[in-house]
């Protein structure tokens, strides 16, 4: 064992728990604890020769009879030897003895926040300072250490929250990248199949797909490096914070003469420490999935989709041509037929789809919330709706003006640099997939539900969600498409 550490351990054993100095005329109690005779006598204010069973040990509160205090001569001898050890240069206790006067540091300067010996406290340098015995301020600085620890632990909790949040963002981004890779492959394959109906697709399509994938991989690498650098900085910051907390916890457990060494500098450093949040890194994918000329092909499958008023929730107002729906101010008195939705602002299309390819577009305008897609025909319109393919819903939705999501929470948030106003929907029943396109952004791909186990007939799905005051009031409008043969 290191000699200095060994001496420090011995010093702790011969330190009075009351005055935090070496034991002077040590006396032991019935419970086994030992104190300076003068310390325990002053604490109890023992009257001469009196006996009182209400006296207790200052440490464990065990009942003590003052007359049973026993001088501990053996421990007093050990204290004398420790006094000699601390003056030995080879194993001297650094910070416990004044290097100038070789006296024990038992005074504390409030102005400088430093420990010093009696000789130092009387020097001209500290003549105008408030220098007090160490034990008079030890409790105060223990409390300050506790406050500093509370501050740092709050910062540590914020660091944990930030790390969890960043991990979630990174995981969502990685999922978006993988989905986008699959989207590029699926979309170009889809375009190839659609072209085969009229003309050979040629080699240009493969070149475009390879270029898009290469661009996405380059973007992925650049963003991954930024995320890794940001994560490393956060880890380094967290390690510094963890070390500061460990240092304060250790210091708060030590005897006063060590706790107070350099205490002001430690407290100032802890007080000024604050969590530095990383610079925001944009995780929006710049490489979109766009197949030139795809929308022109999709238009050849334009469907005349219309709304079915019999399915509309009672607050939804449907236009006469059944092409437009908006959320009304009041609840309408409508027949509670089995087809009508009872709980949610949903309306379905009137055309059942059980085969073929179908394309339609919906104008969502500046709405901050909406939902579009298809659902199976035989869903329960009166119970809770969970927008998941597992329950027969293939839907994309917007929430809070910026959160685009496919389906329910099992899918990640979608990255759309340009908010779609018209949304294109292409249902390929034979291929078992449904795709969504941002018509505003020249037909860039939004999301595809691939390999869908369509359970029979499907119906177009529309939800304008709620309108609150003047917000989210624009109607959903099914666009009129000129079919190109």
C-alpha cells in the first residue's frame, strides 16, 4: 500500500469526529466510539460528579454514563506517533501540514477559501481577512458541496436525456436512409414494369437508379461523420461531468481538513459548469427518390375517385360533387348507418378497388394535419381506429404541421424537404403495394407500403382531422385529372 495512503487511513482513525483534529486526551464510551475529552465534555457540559442516563454518544446516539468515560492511553500513544509521521518528508501528508511552518492546517480563510496553520493566519497577508477555526465553517461548506452536487446531477440528468434524444434521432435517420434506399430500388423497378407495357425501358433507367443510390450513400457518409463527431464531444463532456461529480462526492465524505483544501476553486468550477448542447445537425435527406417521367405514366391510371357521404363522420361537410370535404363547426344530425364513422373525422371513397392500378391526387393545401391512403372495406367504423397495416390501414399522415409519418408509430418519421400540397396516391393491387408522391415537388417519392397482404376490397381513405379556430381549416380536395392514354 502506498505510504501516503496508509498514513491518511491511519489519520482518519485518530481524528476526533467532533473537532476534526487529532484526538487530544482520547476517551472511549460504552458504545466503542472515541472523542477528545475536552470535546465531549464541552458538548455535554457535564456537571461535576453528576450522573445522567439521558447523555448519548454524538455519533450513534447510544445512551452513555459520563462517569464511564475511559481514557484510551493506547490510542493517545498512536496519535503521538502519527504526529511524527506527518512531519516525515517521505510519507508526509500533502495538504495536511503547512509547508512553510510545518504546522497542522486547522484554520480557514473565508476571503481566499484556503486552509492554513495558526502562524499563517497571523501573517500580514491575512491580517484583514476573516480567518476562523476549520470546524466553524466545515458544516457550511458541506452544505455548499451538497448544493453543487445537486446542480451537477441535474446537468447529468439533462445530459442523459439529450443522449437518449440524439440516439432516437439517429436511429430514426438510419431507418429513413434504409427506407430511401429501398424506395429508390422499388420505384425504378416499378417504373421499369410500367414502361414495359408501351416500350423497352432501356439502360438509362439503371443509370439513374445507380446515380441516386450513389448520391444517397455519399450523403449518408457525410451525415454519419457529423453525428459521430457530435456524439464523441457529448461523451467527452459527460465524462468531465462524471469526474466532477465523483470528485465532489469523495470530497464531501472526507474529514474537514481535506474537504476544505481548495474548496472555493472546486465550488466555483462546479457552479460555472453547464451542459453545452451540440450544434443541430440536419437529418433531412437531400437525396430524394425521383424518377423522371413517372408521373406522366401514373396519369394513365388516373381514377375518378369520389367521396361517400354515408361514411362521413358527423362533423364532416361534403361538397355536392363529392370531391371536397372539410371539418364543420357543428355536429350534423345524420343517420347512424353501419358505414358511418362514429369516433373519428374520417370519410371513405365510394369506389371499391379489388384489382388493377389506380392513381389519384388530393389537394391538402396549408393544412397542418391530415391523413390519406386506403383501408380495407370491412373495417369496424364504430370502434377505435389504429392506423396500421396490421389493422387494414395503409395511410400517411401529417401532425403538428411538420411531422409526416407513414402508418402508426412502427414506422419512422418521414423527411420531406418540401411540404406537399397535392399528394399523389398510386395503388397497384396486383403488385400489392401503395405509393405516395409529392406532386408539389415534381412527383418525388414520399413512401411506399410494399408487399401488402390486401385482404379483399379496398376503399380510398381521407381524414381532414380537426379544425381549431382559424387553423387547419382548408378542405381536402380530390383533384380532377385528365387521363392520358
